[in-house]
C-alpha cells in the first residue's frame, strides 16, 4: 500500500520570535535566582534561550512570558504565561562578547511535580506526552548525564521520505522538525511508519540529506505525532543551526 501525505507548515506553532521571559530557578543550595532572557526559539512544547548562569540538565526551571494565545496549552486569556520547563541541555557559549549558557527546555505544564517542592534539585526525565500535549516527566534517582550532542529547539522545514518499512509503505511528506541535534531529531509526521523503520531526512535549507532510523513514535492527545529519529548515515550540520541562532540574536 502506498502512503503519501503532507503536513501543513505550522510555522505559527514552532517559530523563532522576539520574546522576553523571566526565568526562575534554585541553585544547589536552594537559593532562588531569576533572570530576564531573550527567547531564541519557542514552540508549544519547548524553547531555547541564553542565560548568564548554568542550569543543571534534568532539573526544573520556570518561565513567565507573554506567549501568544495560540501557542499556549492553558491560561489563554492571561497576560503572562507561566510554564515549567525541564532542562534538556546547557552549554557554554559566547554571546555579544560575553560568556553565557545556551539552555534548552521541554515544557511540562503549569505545575511542577510535588517532589520538586521537597527537593528543587531533583532530577527528572521525559516519560511521554501528557493529556495536555506537553511533556510528562518521571523522577530520576541519579543526576542526568549530559547529552553527547546539543539539541536545538529550532523549526526546520524538511522532506521526510520513506526508505523501507515493515508494512511496505512508501512515499513521504513535507513537515517540520521540532528539535534537532547532530545525531538526531524529533519530527512531526502523519506517515505510516513504526519503530525500527528507516526514513530519509532532507533539508534544503541546510543542504542535508541523511538516512535515519525511527527510535520512538509518540502521539499526544492533541493528535500530533512525533518521530524520534537517529541519523545513521551522516551527522546533521548543527554548526549551521548555531550560526542561524547567533544571527537572530544580532537582528
């Protein structure tokens, strides 16, 4: 059976925009801190920004920002949107000739888990997608190990082509990557593929075409399905994404 579908380009739901956020957290001594940050990218499920301080990967921080109503999962009529984020990566960078940290978070909802109040340094890991379409988390007994590759929550237009599947499906679609790293990506899809199937990730913007394997497939209650891909043929040119993010800061 042949499957060939296309997703509308939902740039309104995953974009880079000029927004300021008040970021709050607690350090290892449970001392509160807050900082105003310019968001580099933002979507209904995550964002990236630069901070003057380091954040431990696997811990929670909160953001308060004037996010457009169509990008919110709740509090659509409030002026400011408060959301908790799980730190997915934190890497030292130089921005505007100053030392800073590039931070990426996955949004988990309006409230932090009860265990966070008891221990602000509790580590968590993503365990799936919740009823509100945001990420669900579980407690983790040991500190999160730093990812081998930085993950950028940046919208990337691409063509996803089916290479081979267990059910013999063929075709492809134009879609958007929710996030990307040198070794993999999370991509919105409507294709009939499953874990272990191979697809080709083709990005004209970054002159990249690479074979990948589907490591996970998740569908939220919002009906949107994501493929978690691992590149097996070539590394994505993540340095070009970093350059794009740096240029957006200078505009």
